[in-house]
C-alpha cells in the first residue's frame, strides 16, 4: 500500500478572510488527484492526503499558487484571523501576517490555536483560542487559555494589555516557548495555564494587564 502524508493548506491572511481563488482550488484538485481525501478543518485549513514520496513536490506547487502549507499534527496552526472589515491598516493586517510567519508550523505538545482580531468585535473569536490577540487602537491585548470544545468550554483570560506592535511577536513566542518547555506530555494549553498560572506566564512574557506602554 502506498504510504501517505497529510499536509495542511490555507489561503494567505487577507482582507475578506479565508478566500481561495478558483485557480487555487483547481491547483489543489489537480495536484491531489481524483482519489484524494480533502478535509476542511475547524482551523480554516484543508487537510490533503497525498503520496508521501511526492509530498515535497506538491508542497512547492501549492506554494507557487500562492497558498500557505504547513505540517499537520501537533503544531501551531496558521493564524486564525478576522476578515479585516475595518481595512488592512486600521485592523493590523501586516501585523497579523508577521505573527503568522513567526508561529505557524512550530511543534507543540498539542495543536495550538492562535486567533487574531483587528478590533473589539472579535469576529475570529480570539477569546475561544489558546492564545488570542485583539488590536486596540495602536496596540494589542493578549488573551490566553480559551477553550471552545467540551462541556467545560471557557473564555480566555487577558494576559497583557497595551502591547506595542514591535513587542507582540516576542511576547507570543515567549508564551509558546514556556508551554513547549514546561508542558507535561500532551497537556492541553488550558490545563497547562491552570497549573503554571496566569501570573507566571505574564512574568515570562514580560507583560501584565496593567502594562500600558
């Protein structure tokens, strides 16, 4: 039996949300083949099952079509962003892309969901993500520990407020690095947060909810 690999594909972060062009969909279909299994995930990604021996070739072709490709499995998923309805500049589109480039595909104990909202409307539901980022005027608030699934679903808690753009990526990476280093086995991020404490993550990220500089 031919060995298979699963790759995760999504369109670039853009105004309007997760938009595939007809050409991109045609490329996905042609490269995957008629017998391929393609799944739409809650992470706004397509999981495509492809022959392992051709996976690198297919990834290159998908990227040439303007698509983003990251590994499936226990990694940070591509940033789950809003539709930037207030406009690219006001809603922080370039900042969202910068965060996505820094985090997408990083190996983690369990898959991490990171959300980004360009305003307080929060249409990407950042407070239901493991890590949520919300743009507030010229700065950003960071939330952690959201849980959307199960009977014990919960809203994320605010870890930091007033984070300037130039410090946002480093703060997010500090949280991720702490989780990778101190999680117990395949410990979910929300349980990790309960054990380590919000205050400890604030210290590690170099921020608290009282920060406004």
